[in-house]
């Protein structure tokens, strides 16, 4: 999960989303658009400083068609933000979400849609994927109340199924009859539920660092925390067992920061996140994150709307080839991830050496190579069309689960694809 779920030293800053430790040109949304949503400032530990206000964007934005916001990539560039070939606003229940496309949607290969983490993070987390657009279209989007999408601040919108519906809205807006999907962290929860609906035209699924069970995630955090220095490990264990009042606040912040730096923020993401989030309020995305998971994920586990959830059984409903991907130092553990393989009909596992939860920043080339090889293997169905026409059921060679083995060999060869990741 991105570190926007953590109480950061000083104050929670959703501009950085996934980093307190956390380029590269699209176009800046005009200042009127950026200013349509107002959020209260928050106190140091990320607690609400006041009631959230309904925005003018929420009141008028839902009546606007995505087509009205489509722009060409050759307009005024935005320093520090990567170029796009198309941007659009897509109407969804509750408002409009911001999406952008790099690459050719009419090309011979199915596009790859990325679902970002959080809840409350933003699409900048996938800027390292943009070089893949040389071979296939790359589609990024901000979920409602996140990034540059509308932020009505209405908790009635904050259900997993409504977030899942955003994927279908994007497919409709872009006329995508076939695609691959990668869901990262919280985005993996969303993507897993979407794939479990067995949508037509889905060719493959990648679940990267996806915690599909509150219980398994909490157990994994305690296992990983035990590998920290003894004092930090003891503080996190005490917080889990006895609650926040049982630990010194300053010492606990130091312990969670150490956890973040080891398992999440191994590479600075500040220079990527900050330019993209510049037009938005500082606490953009924080309200939805607090509501869905609470504000102390690594100390208390999942609270809020996702308390006690278990989506692992949904894996058995997925019919397309599915890659379970994680970094070597991911907050979703190796054992917990590999335990999901028997639930999948066509499942495989890959691990990226030297990477944490944000593998796309820690090892971007290896990460891209791993994605490219996997989706290419499940691309070659001439009966498919990316846009328009009718999408049929997936046909192709399944990727068999990798056998249990020490995580030592480099190169992923399960089912015939190969990258720079480790085999599990």
C-alpha cells in the first residue's frame, strides 16, 4: 500500500501521496478546474481539521462529457509532468475522473490500463510505465477524490464496487474492446474485483503488491516489522497488541518511518509526485484514504470501510492469465502472495529483486520488462480488436504457477515469459 496511508512525520501531505521519504508533460488543468474542490487543512497526524466541503466541481462537473476535455499533446507543456497523447475526463457516479493515454489505442496490441494505489494516491505512481507506450497504449487515471479527478468528498461514493465501476467507464469512454489491467496495492483490490466479474475482452491481469485479505496483510506487517531494529519492531508489535495509547507517539513515528523506508520508500518519488500534484490541494486523497482504511495501517491494520475484508476467494472466479507480482522487500510478503496461487486457474508469480512495494521506482527497467513480457504472451489473438468490434473469450497458452523454490534464480521463465525478476 502506498505510504499515503501512514502518519508521516510533521504532517500528512497528499501531494506526495506515497512518500514522506517518497518526470516527466502533459497539460496543467486550468486553475479554475484545480480550484473547484476545497479541503480543510489537517493537523500533524493527519486528523481532520474540519468538515469537508462539497465542491463546485461536484455540482457542475458530472454534467460535462469527457469529450469536452479531450486535448492534443502538443499544447503548452507542464514542467515535471510527462507528455501524453490524449487526456480526457470520464463521467462516473459521483463526478468525473481524469484519464490520460500514451501510445496508439488503434495499434495491434491491446492497451495496458493501470489502477493506482491508495486509496487516495494518484496516477503519477505509474509514470515509470510510460516507455511501454512505444509498443502498446498505456492508460492511466486518477480515481474519484484522488489526483486531478473530481473530489466531491462524499463518502457515499467510497465503496469498492463504485471504484471498480470506474474501469468500465474508462473502457466505454475509450471504446476499449480488449485490454490488460495492472492493479497495484489498493488498485489490486479494485482490479481483482473487476476481473472476478469476468468482463469480456480482458486479456490478462497483473496484481502487484495487492493485499487481498485484511488478516493476511496484518500478519505480514508483523512479520516484516520483526525484521526491523529491535526497538522499532517492539513498538509496532506493541501498537498492534495494545493500541496507540501504549506507545510513545514520537518513537512510534520513527518506527513507522523506518518501516516505510525499508519496505516502501526505498527510492525517492518526490520529484515525480510533486509536479503532478502541484495543482491540487495538499490533502487531496487523504479523506477517502482515512475513510476506507483508517490512518494507521501499519500499526492497526485495516480499519474503516475495509476492516476485516477478504477478497481472496474471488481469485477462483478469474479466468484470464494472472501474474502475482511483488518486490523482494514488498509489504505484501512472499509467503502470503504465493499462498494465493492455488486459487488461480492460470496463475504465476514473479518477484523483482532489490525492490520494495514501489518496484516501478526501485527497479523500473526490470519492472517494465516483466510487465511487457507477460502481457505480450497473452496478446496474440488475431480475433481480437482493441477498439470497436466484438471481444471474444481469451484464448492462448496458460501461464502455469511457478514451482516452490528458493527465491534465488534470476529470470522469470514460468509459462515461457522471461524478465529480470526473481522466480519464487
